[in-house]
């Protein structure tokens, strides 16, 4: 299987992050408004998305983990870039693998993003989150091509 390029993966990640923010911002605005209205405090809404805040991370993990699991390896960004996450140990990616992979993005971001840079070092083009979840990211070739040409 042909492996996905670094840029395909990076652009897909950015698309997915934008989708998460597009859902998070209105949700957070509504939540803050309701809390302030209920407690009779002056309405002042401040939006802050941080990968250090557990509540904010839940959005990303929920999106990335469930999308990859339900679609057998694709988020919206990955689908647009025609790439797919596949399991190295199971015929189909499991829920645990997809959540583990989403959580593993944090490990890849540690030490100034060195976990993402390992894409260029590892022979299977795996970042840290790929190795944690035992997955690789491949180019998703059209289904009508014979399997012999997909190698």
C-alpha cells in the first residue's frame, strides 16, 4: 500500500482541527451564555481553545476517535485528502485504537512536535501516535482499481 505523504497528513489534520473549532466555538459560547444567564452575572463570553484543558480535548478526541472508528480510518480531512488510517494488527480499526491514536496526538506534540517529525525517520512513515495505536496512514485508492494495482 502506498503511504500518505507528510503534507497530505498535515493538511488533513488542519482541516479536522478547523472542523472541531467550528463546532466548539458555538457550543462554548452557548454554554457560557447559559451559565452566566442562570447565575445572573453580566454576560461576558471569552472563547479559549487549549489542548491543555481536558474539556477542550474531549471535543477533539471525540471527533478524531469516533470518526476514524466509524468510517474505518477516515475523518473529513482525511477523506478530502484521500488518505486513510489502517490498523497493523486488526482487519478493521478498533474503537480503542482510534481513541488511543487521538490521545496519542498529545504525545506527538511533545518536545516541540518531535513526534510528528518522526514521520521522516521511521521506515513506515509513522508518527508517535501511529506507533502507539499500531496504525499507518495510507493513500486511499479508488475502490474500482484491482487489488494488484493498489500495492
